[in-house]
């Protein structure tokens, strides 16, 4: 094992982390290849404005995150770099888009149905009886005003 150049390059304690990082980079590379294989104009034409905003934000966040990792690899503290503010700015826009998406999914109030629920919840039997009596009186008055037709006898 002493002849293996890989074993001398880094400590064995971080082998799992490096393997996971390599796997993650491979997944990102595969996704970027799929994204880059289609022309940007064609991709944007297929999406509605909200999805276009999501795509743009995802692209910006991905590129800035990769730059963050580049700074770390170069030994620069990214927390003291302007990239931190840029990532925070993109996150605020992502939160705004999420709020808009959540508002679209939220239940809407049907004012007519709400009014019926309230009216029926506040139902009083005395009122209904008086309404029925008033309706019956109106029906009786209108029928007495109109001439009554005799029905022919059926045999």
C-alpha cells in the first residue's frame, strides 16, 4: 500500500467525504449537461414566467455556489468576499418566488358560499316561519286576483 500515490495525497479520514463530494459533482455535471444541451431560448419558450424566474434563479444560485466552492479551494474565505451578499440576494428572490407559488396554491374564499354558511349558522326558526307565512299570503293573494279556470271532467 505504501506505493499507492493516492494514499499519500490526503488523510484517510476524509476519504468518505471526498467520495461523496465526487459523486455530488458528477450529479451536478450531469444536470448541467442536460440543461446546456437545449438552447436557452427554446427552453424559456416552453416555460411560463414563474418557471422562467425559477430557472434563472436556480442558474444564478448554482453558478454562485460553484464560485463559492472555487474560493474555498483557492484558500479564500468566501464569508469575507462579495459572493456571500450575492447568494443572500438570490435567496431573497427565491423566497419571493416561493411565496408567490404558495399563494397560487392557497385556498380561495368563495364569498357567496361564506355568506350562505354564516346565514345558515345564524338561522332562527321564528324568522323562517314568518317568511313562509308571508310567502303563503302572497301566493294566496295572487291566486285570488287571477281568474280561476275550471277543469273539464275526465271520464
